[in-house]
C-alpha cells in the first residue's frame, strides 16, 4: 500500500510545471555527501561501505572475478547470509576472457559442458554471472563462484519471486566469426536471450536460453509476483516495452506469449519527448493495450521494428526496471527534450494478462523527466527502497551517483562516484533492508553500504 501511494503521489507531484531543481533537492533526508578518504565512493555522514567483490580476484572455484559488474540482486541464504547474483557486461575477445583468463586448456575443457558459448575454445562468451555469499554479521565475503558462463554482454535482469535471477544479454549475435578489438572472435551460439540462474546454485548452472521471451537486446526484467508475468526493457534508441505471459507461472522455459505495449488510440507512439513541444506530459496516465508478437526468436534483429509496425510504442533506451508492489517503474536513459532521461511507471490492469483486461486497461505514466537543472541525470538501474523512495543509478558522462526520488518528487543524493568515470549499477537492498549493495561497473567492484537509512 505504501508503494502504491508513492507512485500515485509521485505522478501527481511530477505533474507540476517544473521538476525539482538542484537547489530544491531534499538534502535534509540523508545530509550532504562527504569525501571518501579511501577514494571509492562519497556517502553521507554516518554511512560506510565495504568491498564485497572485486574484478580480478581469485574465486573459490579457481576462476577470476570478471570485470564490468552490472545488474544484481540479493537473496536470503542460510544463517543470515546473503547471496548476491551479479551480471558481468562483457563481450568475448582474445584480450579479455572474463573468468577464464589464464585458465589452462585442460581445465577449460572440463568446464566446457556448462559454458553456453565456448567460442571455439579461443574466445568464449566472457559475460555471465557470479554468485557471492556475504555474511553481514562479519562484513566478509565467504564464498564466490561463477554461476553462468559463456553468455555475453549480460547487462541487467531481475530477481524472481521463486528465488532465481533472470540474466539478460544486451546483444544480438549469431554463430560464426566476427571482429572485436581488431581481432577475430568466434561464436558457436546465437545470443540475445534471457537466462535463469537459481540463487541456491553452488556451481555453474546449465545455460538454457529462454527463447520464448524473445531474442533482442535485452536490458532488465521484473516479475509480477501475483500473475507470474515478466516485464522486459530493451536498450535501443527506439525500443519497446515488453511483457511475457508464461504458460505456467514460475516455469518460464515451458513457453508463453510475448507482447509489446502500445498506447491506446495512439498507434506507434514515440514517448521520447525529444521535440520542443512534448508529446507526452509528465503525470498524465495513458491507457495501454498489448500487441501479440510473432517470430520472437528471429534471425534478423527486427523484433522491435515489427512491433512498431503493429502499433507498439517506442522508448528512448529502456533500461532499469523494478517491481514496486503491484506496479512497475522503468527508466529511459536518453529520454526527454534534454536527452537526460525519463522515469516511467506502469500500472497493470486489475485483469492483467486476461482476455478481458481491455475493460479496465493498465496505464503508462511519465513520472519524471530530467533537465539540465535536475539533480538526476541519465537514469539507468532503478530499485525501490524499503522506506518507499526510488533509488536510481546514473549513467552520465560526468560523476555518476545514486539519486533518491521522494513521493513529492524531490530528489536527493545518496552516493557519488567522484573518483572514476564509471557508471554505478545493480543497486539492490538486502532482504532485511539494512544494506544497500551497488556496483562500480569499471573495472568492477561491488560495495555494501550501511548507515542510518530512513525508516
């Protein structure tokens, strides 16, 4: 109920003529940021961080922690431990082979049956996921291993209510030879899929693409705990917002229906707001309909194009996506007149996914759109905080930080990466809400942040 009220209140607040400016930010919520003596991440007074995962470290399975930490989720484990599953947004190359760097050929061959794309043995898919067991009582990482191997450009994804992580490939490649870093890269498999990784798995999982969820440049996923419907974003300048209705809720591999969102009465509507006269107004709920998609595992990267021809709405680089109780929020990194990003909310129909949902359709609402004066710029990964605010990761050309958005629309700084040009990613909270985990994507570090969070 708190989260429903948050989104409704935010939509009303966002409908005001101007968005919150930096001078109007809710700086009193956590207080101003303090320079980090360690030169890692600036936080408010009373907050601190610990390093949970670091690229290049040796894991318990003998492999190396891959670089490029991205989307992530935290799961409850035995004895108060937390299991973190983290994506690694890496493409294959001879110069960088992710967790397999420096591995002897005989050891690589032992792992090969669990590697989705071994790349002819020379350029395996360098993306995938790592699983980390973290003990919040001691602040120590107790175990770490590779859990999904041979995939590539694993950007975001999302947790499921049944205890797994959906890891999304943000790419579209077929088998054969190609160029990467001016060197030949071999691929044995098609890419552009979603893979499921059980949180409890203690080794490499069987890498099975969920083909019915579509082949395209996936970004993030969020699951409706009641219906089992999965919502999906796509990272393209003119992307679609998808939903996957599984034949058997909770069993995504058993097939289902993939659909794209359309604005009712406005076929092929562009939500970008790139013109001087915005087509979409902040705070205006728009009724939607859903369009069935066919040939969802295509040979050509044209799924979004066929969706637009059928009337689907387009978005300016759909990225972060999070469940917010019965609703969903997602970001478009280059939306808005200033191309500094948008935040949308989708309010599902009370009859979501049923044959008669048109009688009471779901609604799409633009709840925030950044300008050059906004605190938030180029919103990417997004999460709902335990105290009811949105927590957004920035992906900008300057300092990338974490920004909170209050129910009244005010924004406030949570953290700032003032030490590298890397984006922040994968923000998620521990099951008890006491720890905020976040990634500094390059070269790759996971932090556990603790402090006096709001109640």
